[in-house]
């Protein structure tokens, strides 16, 4: 049995200017990784036809972040947990002399 797919949104009102319509486009995405400029051609985005606002696809951004992660491909290391020790009994205080 297949899961029903969510409806595909082909356009929606611009959140910046409220006059334009955000439409899907493929753009070149630019980002900095340390001191290197990284470009990704044909990156999915939504672009307003009036003001030009760009909103990048969230799934694609998270996928790209995972690929550009400097620790990508390295095995994860589990933190060593110190063994628990039982607390020692405190010596009882001497009773105050009256």
C-alpha cells in the first residue's frame, strides 16, 4: 500500500511584498564554507515574480548542509561515560555538648 503524497504547491503569495507570486525555479545557490565559496547549480528555490525574493527549499538546504558538514563520512564517536560510584556514608556529626 502506498502512502498518499502531499499536494504539490505550484505557487503561493509572496511573504515579502504580498503583491507577487512565489514560483518554483532552479537557481545557482551560493554559500561560504570557511573561506571557500561553494556554488550549487540547479538548486530548487521559490522566487517572487514582483520583488525577486528568494526562498530556498528547506529539504534541499538540509541535504546540502549534511553534504558540506566537515565531519561527514566520519564515524560518530560515543562519549565515554564514567562509571558510577556509590556515595560514601558521611561520618555523623558529634552531638553538641551542653
